[in-house]
C-alpha cells in the first residue's frame, strides 16, 4: 500500500507530536501549545448567549423518553438514528425557546397553575395534546385515562430519583413554554389585517385573465458547448452581479467526494451460494425448526403459530419484516407444508423459507365489549352476568342498537362493533377462536383479558397465506476482498495526491480532482456543510461523517486538501477533497464561477434569439424562422405560469404593464427562453360589491403562516450557531 509507506516516512515526527500532545494534555496546556484560544462556543449560541449544557441534556432525555414511548406504542424499534432525530428535535425546541422567551418577558406572558393543569388535562376549553393522550391510554378502551396521568404526576413529584425528577421538571417547563408560545402567536394573530385595497388588488390579480398567443425560443435549442465564453467575460459578470441576493454566500465549507465501493468477489458469491445450498438441505431435515433458525439466521425470529403469517409486499395488512416479494406469491401459495422455498433475493437479503402451515381464513365479526380487567373477579362476574342478560334479547336485527348502547370498545363502537378483514393472529386467542370456528351467524360470548365479548360471526373468506420459518443471510465481501478494496483506495488516493500536490492554483487542484476521478470511472459529488448547522449529509456511519467534518474544519484546513486516508463508510471507501471555504455575504469568484458561466451562456443565447426575433413582423413568421409554432394560453397576474412554457414571472408581469389587446411585446428574456407575446383579449374581473372573500382568504393565509414566519424572523436576528458536532469532535471555534 503505497500511501502507508509515505505515512511511515513521517512516523518519527508523528511520535514527537503525540508525545508533546500527551504532555500538553497532562499539563493542561494543549491550546497554548498551538496558540489556540481558550474561548469556544460550547454546544452553541443563540444571540451570542451560550446554550446551557444541563438544559440541553435534560431536553434531550425528555425528548428521547417521549419518542421512545411513542415508538413502543406503535410497535416500532427506536434505533440509534431515531435517538439522533430526538436530539435534533430537542435542540430545535431549546433554541426556539431561548429566542421566544425574550419575547415572552417583554410582553409579561405567563401561565398560571390553574391554566397549566387545564392545558395538561385538556379541560376548560383546551384540546388534549396528542402525545399526552398517546402516553396515558386506558388498557381496555385505548382512550386517554386522566387517572393514569394523575398517578404519573404524583410519582414524579414524590420521586427521590434525581434524574427522573429533573426530567419531569424539564417536561413541565417545556409544556409551560409551549402554552406561552401559543398565547404569543395568538397575540400576533390579533395584529394581522388585510386592507380593502389589498383585497381588491388580489381580486383583480386572480380574476383578470389575458388570452395570449406567443412564440418562445428555448435556450435548450442551442447546446451550451456551442457558446464560447471567455474567463474574462465570466469575471466581468461576477464583478457586476456578485452582490445580488441570489448569489449571496452562506458561511460554511464544501467537500467533494467519490466512492470506491466494496463488492463481494466471484469467489465470495460462490462460497456464499454453497453455504445457502448446504443450509437448505439441513433445514429440510431438521427436527427443531426453532433452534435451527435461531442458530443460523441473521434475523432471530421464529413463531410456530400463525403469528408468523407472511403476506406479499403491497398487501395493506402486511407487517414489517413479514412479507415476501410479490413475484413469489404464486410460488408460496403452490407450496406444500414442509417445503423449502428459496434461496431468493428480498431487497438484498437472501432468504430460505420453510412452509410450516397456511393461514386460510380472513374473518369478519361484530362485538359488544363489557370491560372487565383481568384479575378483577368481581368485575368479571358482573360483566358476565350483564352479557348473559343481554344475550336473552339480542338478535342480529338489534345487534347494532345494543352496540351503541352497551359496548365499551371505543375502537369499533361507531362502526357498529364491526371488525373485518382480520386474521386470527390479530386478535386475542379466545376472540380469534370464536371467529374462526363458529358457524356464520352464531352469536355467543367469550372471556378475554379485556373483559366479556358478545360476538356475532358475520363472514369468513378463504385465503392462503404461508406461515414461515425464515433463514435470512446477507452476501457480504470477505475479509480478503475488504483488504483488497482498502489497498485499492489507498493507491488511488496516493496517485491523486502525487498529481494534485504539484498544482499551485486552487482551481487547478479542484478541477484535476474532478478530471482524475472521471477518468477512473468515479462519480464526484459535492457535500455542502453550513457553519450554523454543521451536518454532512449522505453518509451511513457517524464515523464517516465525523471524518468529513474534521477534514473540512481542521484548524489548518485549506481548499485543495485531500483526506489523509480513505474514509471507511459502510460498504465503501471515500476519497475527499476540501473544495471551498465560504464566508457569509459576497461569494468568492471560484465558488460561483460555474453558476455564473452558465448565466453568461444563457445571456448569449438570449441575445442570439432576440436578434432573430426582433425584426419579424408577425408571430407566424417568427415561429417559421425558429422551426416552432405559435402557442396560445391564458395568464393571470396572481399565477405567473404560462401554459406549455413554465413559470415565467418576468414575462407575465410585463403583460400587465399597460399593453392593450392586439399589441405584442418586444422579445423578452425569460427563465427558460425568449418570448414574444401578443395579447389577444383581456377579460376584466367581474364587477363586485365587496372583496370580503378575498380579504378572508388573505387573512387566513397570513395567520396560517404567521408562526413560521415569526420564528424565521426571530431566528434570523438571533443567528443561532449549532456547535454540538464540533464540540463533540474537539473542533474549536
């Protein structure tokens, strides 16, 4: 590995640096050793004020606990990536809270204890918060149970667990702040107003229609390569347009990367296929499917019951992980019990499926639930007595009436107690057995953990879904293949480094990186990182993202710096180069050169078309000369869209600048081409006595966007800086 040899040449210096670093760390003088400042942003700042680490930590714990509970209720796994999402949500909440708290203080906004309690429980006119309702459901009805919330609050208030206590305090604070926020935006909404003149202008903009005919010469008619643009022309355009808003630079760094993927070799595939063939033979003869699956499958999942019913992908009732590809549906339905299906590919996972049974019935019933929690003998006896009494007068004709009057199942009561298109594994066993075994039309009662159910069997449909024991494995590169890919990545990086380091000019370095990668068949793509929110998108592992951030933001980082070693990400090695270091405001020439070169090309194309169109006497003549057609359309000022052409605000705006019917425009440079437009007929907005409808629509739109617009404005003023990743990686700023 060529680059390793180069690194070894520097190993003596590396040992000295490490030794000095350890000494400086021990002496507490690491920063002064390299002249660094002791002042940092910590986790981040809002309006120059540092984020309190303890508040952030408490906010993260509270958010993760809340999200974890929601995932549990939804039967979803709460992954490491989900935890990161919770962290970001906590950060956003904390930053917005800091920005808004200043506004609250100015206005004297507060929440009394009485208001807090009503807000929490959804009483006195308040709507219950969804996360509260989901976190404290009744075990039987599934509806919000205020007693469970009350019990939880009592436990949190009296707990001696400091961590739980702090989390509860944080939760209470967050709920209070949420209520303050609602009050704040309600106050702002009171100031929203639409004048009669604004409503009248909006009415005209929507209702006045211009019927037009037009010819467009599209820029795409001329290939970019045919337009010659000099570097001086681009530099002149830059000097004239660099201060325009659309070119404004955001502070951050850009990195260019390409991948060297690690693919299984032919020998890896052959060995894997041999393993799967061997497993298939053993799977067909094993006496213990459960032990065999748990011993050999990468996914440890086995049920001998109908809980392991699989459905084809796309089936609305399919459960995550318990599906097979749709094209395998006929194979599975034609299989017999004991048969091994596969190996087959399912989204990159290679599966062997053993058919252990078939689920053959889709069920439909209706029921009346009489609540009786498991273990409560008195309640169970009372519910059974009530069921026996109801059964004496209950018929299929009055069943729905009895459901509405007596059932305590909120999930089905409004549907007449009906549950349909379900399979036996979706209900508790006693309920399912009754629905499966009893003749259609039977009415009877069963006891489950939820209470006493009076059930009428309405229908059964014959189906055939396999119950499967599944072996799942993934074809991955061998250690030898990994090592060969790593060596290749080092050699590629070394070759790039040798050539790029000879270049003095920054632009030449970046261009050469692109050229060399393209020559080797690699696809180069940019990674844009913002100073205010330093996140590198597009990486599978945190390790790879961290390496990219360190490359971009190292204290000595410069444009043209290559990564010191290939960056290992899942299934690939990444080669990266720092391509831009941007400051906020007017952009550097090299950062917008390509964009501005395209703008110059577009202007030159527009000049060519204008010259071809300007002296033609009619639209038909223009169309003939340009090998195109005259098109028709309708436009309004409110919607600057030209039918068959696209979004063209400049062109549409010019049509409402005083042109009369029958007149046409000069050639106009638009977004997608050059236009000449004739106004055929103007249909004026119908006369109206008032503009109340427009006024209400505009006011509703203002109020609907008010909270987001206000937050954006306040955050822009506060200039929050997210320094969490830098702080974690030891990058000081």
